[in-house]
C-alpha cells in the first residue's frame, strides 16, 4: 500500500518556504508530515497531506514545479529500536532507501515513518510479512 | 512567389552594382559637406569625396563605431537640419550611452519599404492580420514593422510587447496570421499558450518575423512547434534604420540584405581588412540612401558570413548568415573565448529551457562561470541525487563545447527575468572590480 507524497522544487533563497507555507495555509491545506532536503542551491519540500492531487494542483497553479511521488508509510510502536527493525527488514530484502522521515505525536503510542524506496511493492510485502502494516491515505486521514 | 518591389528585389547583379556606385558617390559627398565629424575623419586619411568613384573605393573610407556615435551624441552625425527630420529612434542604451538616430520623411518611407519587403517575403499580403508585439516607442522594432505592415496592407494589430494573455486573446479573436516580436518573447507567448490550455491549432498564425536578438536554430524549431507557424529572422540596427536591413525569405537560408539601400562588407575585426565573400568576419554597413543619419562603414560588431550564391526565392540581393556572435558579446573567461550562443545551443539540445543567465566573476584572481538554467517541470525528480546529477551532466556537456567547466544552478521556471524587450543573458561582475 503506497501513499502519494507531494514533492516541490524550491530555490534556496529567502522567503521561499514562507511563500509556500502561506499558499498552503491560505488554501486551508493541513499538513500531516513535512521534510526538506536542501543543497546550497535548491531544496525539495516533501509533504504528506490529505487529497494530494488537489494540493499539487494548488502548488502548480502558483507556478512551482511539483510532482506526486509514491512513498510508503508505516506505523510502528513509538519505542526505541523500531526504526532499526524496519531498516533491517528492508535492507535484508534488498530494498534501497532513498530517504526517510518520521513523525510521532505525544498523545499516541505510535510513530509513523515515511520511506522513499527503490521498490514499493517489495517493501510493503516485506514489512507486511513482519506484521507491520503500510498505511493508505484512508488510514492516515479518516478518523 | 511574392515580392513587394520585384524590380528591385530581383534586379541583376549589374543593376545593383550600378545603384550602389552611383548612390555611394552621392552619399559620400552629402556626408562630407554636412557632417564635420566625418569630414575630419576623412581629412585625417587625406581623403576628399573625389577619391570615392564607386564601390571599389569604399575600403578607403574610415570606419565608424558605436564609440563615435556616443562621442557625437546627439547631433554630431546628423547630416540635415533638424527641421528636415520627422522622427528619432533610439537604442536601449544597455551598453552605455544611448544612440539616437534621426529620420527624414523619406528615410522613414524607405525604411518601411524594407520592412514591407520582409513581410511580403514570408507570404504576407493585404489579406493578412499582422500582430506587432515588438515594443513601440524609441525601440525601432514596433514602429518599423508597423510601417511595413501598413505598406503591405495587412490589418495591423499594434499590440506592442507585454500583457501576454491579452496578446493571445487578440491573436485568437482577430485571427492574427503573422506575428512580429523578439524571438524570446515569441517563445514566452508559446509557453503561455500552452499554460492557458491552448494548442497551436487554436491559433491562425502562419508566419512569424522575429529579430532584434540572437537566436538559434533550436529556438526556431521550438517556436515553430509551440505557435504552429514558420519562424523567420529579420535583422537591423537602430544605427542603420532598424529592422529590415536584411530579412529571411521562405527558403530560410540566410537573410537578404537590401543592397539598394545598404552596402555590406565583411572585415577582419582585428585588422579592419576587407575579407572576400564567404569568409567569417565582422559585418560593416554603409547607408547609401538615408539622408538624416547616413552612417558610412559602420562596424556592427556582428560576426557573420555573406553568401552571393543564387537563392531559390528569386531575390538577387546578397544573403548574410545569422550573426554567430558579437565581437563585443564575446566573453573571455580564463583565457577562453566564450559566446553565449554556444551555451544556448547545448541547453536546447539537452531539452532545457532557452532561458538562462550567465554570471561571470573573479574570485582570488580566477574567473568563475556560473550558469542559471530554468528546470522544466518534467525534469524534476524528488531526490537531491538526481537533480545534482543533472547539474553535473549539463556542466560536463557545456565543458565539452567551451573547454572550461561551468557551475550549473537549476532554478525554478520563470525566475530568470524574461524579455519583453531584450534578455539580459550575461552578467559580468568582473568589470565592477577593474
């Protein structure tokens, strides 16, 4: 089960993140997870939000380069060693991790990991085999 | 085949030569008598008008350069009283002091004839709707093509540049068939057409006349595809009148120089020696019909080649190649000669946008070359690794052509200042330190 991540190309200059944040806020878009990869010249903003196609359209209309990327999200116990466990499963199964980021809430005993991997299907099967469920949009956004 | 003035455009070589001989002799006399600045230059060489008996003596005359024009600003090269003049036009002044050119009513008339020849050569007739999206005002682009379009009898849309969505709306509502503007603005209109969800089939354009800026064959193909037209080049400079000094015919094999008004020479930019036809060098123009601002042997700084072989279109006037660079656009970076057009060619070959900016600087006594290039949406990947790999690959491709290694910066679309007039392609910060 994979999830659509919204990826945005940003130039590494003053005010870029503020502009995009204002755009998202102004369009009533609530973010569930966010990460930024940056170099000296540019950054890539990665977002998880409900209804990613619509969010991507808003960002594109504002003139940014933006694509949807398939990633997997996993819910794990919010305890030491959870990350190591998953990384080991993927690594032993021959799946490469391009990048990962995580989020956890204090009032919850779960942590959520987002992974961009070389092969989503294999990764989901490997994790599923270990009793770790990869999440869909429904799991994340519908209460 | 359509011609605006067939008896002139298809005249024999002998006839053209006879016009040039006669008009040159008269022009030299006119300038000598009325322009003290040039008379002094001639006297320094021990020349009087009697020494110029025809085109074979042209090489004896002194050159004029942009520097002379700046020095003589504003009236120093004017050859008639201002009471005889009806118009001025001016350069953008981006490289220093403005150049102001003067026109009598007859000068305007002949200039507009040249532009009418260009419009007719791409298939324009009185049935056409000609949208002029060059800037109007001091810039020669708008007024020149506007006048030419009137002479041909086209329905003329004097849009000037800018307000691109309105341009496209007029283009559609009034069924424009010919578009005249700078090539970079044509490319921008093409992008906007696509962004508006339209295709070339939604437009009625058949031909475009694009000039005032250097552009490449790749850019021609891009514009032809995005606007669904045939793209033609036109050449001119304020100093000699404006657009229409030369123009492309439907053969798209070089631009016919209006030799009944201008004598073209190719010289070695280092020595000033005249080179034979077919050799690459700096283009020099002598105006032989203009009365108000008649420049003799004006060095254009454009590097090109003349071709006298017969053209299939039937026109007999010599053709010049697209300028291959400018002797003063040439950058010397770490001792290597670099023309911005070389970089543009690589970008287009590799699928990048023709919008780029070259930044040259000097850090610790070493020249640096940075190139900002706009990333196309379909080239975006969400991993840093892939974008960095793109930058490295492009740097390598450019290094292969230039021989020096640039640093490439991919930037977001439309962040490099776009020209509705002329593009600022090169920022050379080294000059600030010298």
